[in-house]
């Protein structure tokens, strides 16, 4: 339960702050000793050890405070004594953990004071009617009504305690996210690496899909068409036989139907690579998509500025996949699409009145690769996809993309 986890976190904060303070004193001693050569290895060891202290604080923040802090890049020591010492002394994550030990002291004191002042004092006042008659107790009430009033006050403090502790932990959470995670530049590099990998995988998957569709569908049909026309030619060479003429007509009719089906498949394949409706703009493409949907779709699209072609394509395929999910899985009776361009961002929102439940407990996409695929697609251009889908509905999916990829 969140209340007891946060209370446990406030009780462990003083211990972790004391450990951090002790480590800080060792670091200061190492800094003083670093004027001599022998003090530098001690200082490097303290910096690397601070990583472990930061990892322990991240684990407590995740388990008790409900704050997910990503781990920084792993420590990779250099080769050779001098390189290893230089890597240790220049470890940014270790120094950030040391800074966290310093600046967290006021936040830790605030959290512990909030817990002691609400939970501790509340319990003392709540039990006042049980001990107010004991002689020698300081600040004891003089009468039973006074003790009862203090008990009611204690009950009020206990009811207020969870909210007070939750608010008092905000600085502690902020410091953990700011100093114990990867530096902003490092986090940006990691995000770019992940999105680059996603872009490569998405491009490779698209090429494999096009190759498979062409090989298994279109190529096979064109082969059959060529064989049919070849057989028809052989039959027409014997045109004097009415039976052979009839067979030739049947073969040519079959070849004609196959040609039309092949052209239809090629059209669908081309549309899957780049929808022709996007040539007239994203609003027109979404209007076409809404008109083809089996459910009534209320479209509200208004763009003061046209996005780049790559962003338009991603937004269109996101809307197409989301509407397909609504029709197949949600049990909805209607849906809505809202499209706006604000503050240099393109925001697409798809709503439906279905059963909900499109996310699992950890906040990730539900079973199936559709929503996960959309998440990867929008991250390629540094976009975000947010899903709000409580049980019973409604489901609202918001796609936030830059106007320029």
C-alpha cells in the first residue's frame, strides 16, 4: 500500500542520509589527501563507491516512494592503472551521487519531520485518553474533555498524515530523478541510440514486408498470368478447332481476371508504402480514413502549418492502426479524431467509447504488437504516445509528434 511504503521510505531516509554524510566526510578527507599522490586512488575509489550508494537510493525510491529513476550508464574502467584512475576520478555519475548526498539533507529532514509530526504526534494525541491521568507527565490535559479533544485532534493528524508525507517527499523524489539518473546529455544520447535502432528495425521490417508481399503475392500471380497467356497462345495456334478456341477464351478470361487482381494487390501495396491521400494533406487523408471506417468517426482536424512528409506519414498510420483497433477490439459504437498543431508539435488524439483496458498494469501496451509498434514508430522522430484506457472505457490515445522530423 502506498501509504505504508512512503512511511517506510521516510524512516529509511535518515539512515541513508547518514550513510551519505559519512561517505561525504571520507570524500573530503580524500580531497585533502589528494594533494599527495597516495590520496588520488582513495578519492577515485570514493567516487566509484558513490555509484553503489546512488544505486541503493534508486532502489529505495523505486520500491518505497514509487519513483522510477533510470540507471546511468555502467561504469567502465580504463585499461592500465593511470587510465583506470582517470576514469574513476572523471566518473560523472559518481560525482552526481556525491552531490545528491549533500543536497538531499534538507529534503530528508523535511520528510522525516513531516512523518514524525503527523504520524508520531497523531498517535500520541490519539492515545491521550489512556494516559492523561498518569502523574508526572508533561503537558497532560487537566480534564477528561480536554483529553478527548486531544484524541480527536490526534485522529485528524493521522488522517492528514498520508497526504502530508506524500507532499513532503516531493523534494526527495525530485532530487533522486535529477541527480541519481543519467545526466541530461547522456539520457539524450541513449534516447537517440534507441530511436536510431528502432528506425533501422522499422525500415528493415518494411523492406521485408514489401519483399514478402511481392514475392508471395504479386510475383506468383504474374507468373501464373504469363503461363496462362502462353497456353492461350498455343491454343490460338490451333484456331481451327472450335474446342480449342473455347479453351483459349477461358484461359484469356482467367488471365484477365488475374491481371486485375494483381493490379489491385499492387495498388494496395503502394498505398501501404505511401497513402495517395497524403498528397493532398493530412486533413484530407484522415477524412478519407474516417469515411472508410465501419464506425461513425467525428473528425476535427485543423492545421495552421503542414508537417513534414515523414511526420504526416507516421500520424496517418497511427490513426489508421488506432481506428482499426477500435473496430476490432474495443466494442465501441463511435470514435473521434482530433488533430492540432500547437507550439511546434503535432497532436493527434483518437477517442472511442469502448470497453477500455488497452494498457496492462505496468502502463505498457496491451497484448499484441499494434500499440507497441506505434510506440516504436513515434519514437523514431522523438515523439510520444500516451494511452488512457481504464476498464469500462473510454479509451483516449494521444500521439505527440514534432512538426518537423
